[in-house]
């Protein structure tokens, strides 16, 4: 029987953040750890075999599994994250259907297509640069959200006037920044969610009653017209939640752009390649940013019934956590895991359950993130532009404390522009 501390770990999680589960596993010398979290039994697992186990929906259910504070900030009530089985598959297809490479599959004149979003993001960055130059520089964590917000809203069919972009970007960032804390960041996130959901629900109404002509294939129109497994359109509040589940995580790519800047400063040897826009190597760089830096600490749900993993019993209803940060730094999977080496992704096929910063398995069948193509397109577009920007990194606090979830460069990563 696997060991692990019986004492409730909620406080230790708050203190240790990303290091909590890896520390526990290291202490007992196993990839399976049994403990107590949020007052109930929990099992922490790590490794591709564990990922395959967790992403088998016969094992782990999501309904009723996610803590309320996470739903009221990050995901929203009734979100796809909380569905199982057929209801999940039908709702999930709404998201994966938006991820066509260039939108052409969806018909003529469509707004969708990941490549189009990459172009919008690049244009929004180029438009912002003169303003940044005018004030002598930018802070990635504070200034890039507006770039991505303008681009993703345009792509998704969300009308946004110029002066609305900044406040919307701030609100979207607050949703992500406040999901794992009980402090002021949490309350800021809840207030922001209330405001954006109300606005997006009105938007859905106006598409449905024809006041707004949203382009075919756009996220707004897709969500407005979607029918769930029961054949009914989404309730307006749930439609707002799901539209937000496209826009919000796209703006969250800001975290990876900030980390890309951090990399280019610490290991400037990658700059020339990125600036040159080498497709395969730029993608490998983005994959390594997603592997190397902390974002999602773990994913999981509740045991759907009494289970056994590697001869270890897991009781029905126990929380099952897959250690994402730990697996992305597992030396048996990644040689020298704390070295930043994009080359490890060049010419290497990536197993469905190996690289899991955004979950594992098949996104159409399970809960893996449907937005990886968007993440890579946005990150490569902006990391390339960052590498080409003639900038200096002034003295600042570049530490990334692992106890803070989500982790960030303390300074937000400031750049001076000449
Ligand atoms: C799910 C991470 C970008 C939409 C997830 C999950 C993670 C994740 C860890 C949970 C997987 C699980 O529960 O097993 C990230 C990160 C991103 C990102 C780190 C980049 C900053 C995106 C983008 C979209 C998106 C751009 C836009 C469509 C979603 C949705 C789900 C999800 C809808 C729920 C999937 C489901 O439950 O079936 N993401 N994501 N994410 N992500 Fe992302």
C-alpha cells in the first residue's frame, strides 16, 4: 500500500504550489501518493501511464469534481470542463470545430481558422509597438494582454471598441490570475467574471435574434447556434461561459509570452533562430516553453468507482490528481529536465500522454485542452516578434516563485525600447 501523509495537505499546497506534489512523491519515493486534500481522500499520480489512466473517462469523472472557487473564477458554471460522457463529447466538438488550421473547412467567408488568429495577433502587436516606443518600453504581463484581447475578440466575432480593449484585457487576466487563491486576486476574478458573462450573454442574445451578424464559423456564432446532446441550444448564461472559455485562455497565452521573454534573456542563443522565423524550430521552442515553465500544476477529477492503479486501490469518490508540473520535469521522460532545450522536440514525435502542459490524450474524446494549436500559433507569432524587437532588459526581479499559482516573473518582465 502506497504511503503518504494523512494530515490534510491544503495548507502545504498553498505554501509549496507547483512543488507540493513532486515533493510528496520524492519524499515517499514513488509516483503514486495517497493523502488528504480539501478534507477528503486524494491520490496523486505522475507519468504517461498515469496520464492514460486519468484520461480514461471510465476512471475519472469531472462532474461535481472541480472546486467551486475554480469554477467561479477560471472556468464558469456549466462549463465543458464539468461534463462527462456524451454531454461532454457533444459540447467539446463545439470547441474542436473552431480549431481548423485555416478555416476553409467551415465554408467560404469564415472568421475561424487558427492561422487567421495568428495573423490577427501579429498585426495587433505591430500596431502596439509605436506606442510602447513612445513611452520607452513595455511590461509583457501588463501590455501583451491587450494585444491578444484585440486579436482574439476580432477573430471570435466579439465586437470591442478601441477604448474597451484595455479594461477587457485586465478583466480576462484577472480570471486566470485569481483561480488558486483565497485572497484579493480571487475576489477580483469573481467580479470580473460577473461583468464579462453579463456582456457575453447579451452578445449571444443579439446574435440569436439577428441584431448582430456574426460571421459563419466565428466562435460567437458557433456558440450561439450550438445544440447540446439533448438537442437544445445552450442556456444564454452557459453560452456566455463557453464563449469566455475561448477568449479567456487565449489571452492567458500572455504567461507563455512572458516566459519566452525570460528565456530569451537568460539564454540569448535562441534569439537569432526565433527572429529568423524558422517554423519547425520556433514550434520546438514554444513546446519547450510549455514544458519548462510552470502553468497548470495538476489536473484531475474524482474516481468514478473503486479503481486500481498499479495494484493500488483508489476508493470511489477520491480526488485523483495528475502531476502536470512533475511530469513535465520527470528525468525518466525528459533528459536533463531543468535545462531549456528546444532541440528535444525537433524531429521527435510527441506521445499523447508525454507532454501534458495542457492535458493529455485525444482532445475530442477526453478533457485535453482543445486550444493547443491556438496556444502554439499565438506564442510563436509573439515570441518571434519579441526576438526581433530591439530591446534591453533593465534591472528587475526576474524570479519565478513556485509557491504562487499561476506562477509569473515577479516583475512581469519589463523591456526598454530604443
Ligand atoms: C482545458 C491549459 C489555452 C480552451 C485545459 C486544461 C488545461 C489547459 C491544463 C485542463 C485539461 C484537463 O482538465 O484534463 C491551457 C493552457 C493554455 C490553454 C496552459 C495556454 C495558456 C487554451 C486556449 C483555449 C483553451 C487557447 C481556446 C479554445 C480550453 C477548454 C478546456 C481546456 C475549452 C476544457 C476542455 C475539456 O474539459 O474538455 N486547458 N489551455 N485553452 N482549455 Fe486550455
